[in-house]
C-alpha cells in the first residue's frame, strides 16, 4: 500500500535517495542559520531584547544542518548539490517572502517592520517544519539510525514555532497587528505554492533515483496537488492564526548541543 510512511521508508533505505533528502534538508537548515545570524546582528535598535532569541534560533538551525550532514557521514555518504527546484528557502525569497538576502548582506540596521516581517514569515515556515518533523517522529521516532536525530530536531522546531507565536502576540499588542496579519496572509499563500512545487520536484528526483513506475509518480503527484487544493481553499487559515503557546520563553536559553550520531 502506498503511504507517506512507505515512501519515506524507500528513501531511507536507498543511499542515493537518502543522500539527496539529507542534502536538501541540511542546505535549508544552514541557510536558515545564516539568515537568523544576520538578522540577530542587524536587529532594529528598539528590538535588541530579541537578539539572544534570534541568535538561538539560528544556532538551532545550524545544528540541524550539522545533524543531517552527520547522518550522511555515518553511512559514508557525501552531500550532493541541491537541485534548484527543491531549494525551498530561495524559492520563497524569489517570491518576495521574508527578508531578502541582499538586505541581510548589508551592514545596515533592520527596521522594526523588517523584524516583524521576519517573525511573521518564520511563523508560517516553522508551522510547516514542525508538522513535517512530527510526521517523521510518528513514523520513525524509534528508528535506530534516525530516531534520536529527528526527535531532537522536532523538539527544536516546536520551540521555534512557540517563540514566533509568543513574540508576534507581543508585537501585535505593541501596535503591529495589521502588518502582522497582512504579512502572515501573504507568506502563507506563497508558502503553500512553493511547498507544492518543491514537493513535486523532490518526488520527481526521488522517482528517478528509485526508478518508480510512472503510475506511482502520478499517484504521488495527485496527492501533492490534493494537499495544495485543500490548503489553498481553507488550510492556510491555520497558518496565520496566533495563540499563546504552552511553551513560554521557548528560546530563552542557550541552544542544546548536538550529540554525536
């Protein structure tokens, strides 16, 4: 039976597919680590109390990139170049979502609006990341090779999402509510399209590596389009709501070190 678990199992069991999966994940996390480090360095003067949390956010994502690279090394695999059509972070940037890398490369302080945009964009992308990691933990949390790593990353992603909710609610009370809601909506509608496109691209690359029959690829593509149709019609609303999280001050301490894998 074709299920999400069976597809992931195929990817995990094949070295080339696993290498591509981990390379894509490591690249995305490393990009996120760089972005957060730059935002922390340039944060608006009136919002410098956020600097330690933004720094922690970036440190966590750097750690995730190292974990995915370590999982490859454990199998004797080297990373492969990330196909451009699977580069989630850069495809979002091309749609004008989040803070442009050109802006982050300059040594100019960000505005308060920039920081609000960063947090709103992160709230949307962290919703996706947390959901994906929860799914992996559900299926492979006890996996002897992957379980420890994906449980750690899942816990971090839950912390990141809680942090975004808490800080955005505080900024809404400080008068940024309209900007937050507008940015959340724009980010969510763009993200669901990019996620669909990246998912289709990843499945195409995996299908080539794993030599899936055309019918199997068509079924998987139909499933991806079905998810997008639901998210476009209604599901995106769940990506723009704000609620006080159970985990308060989730990024208030230092990043947990990554154990050896």
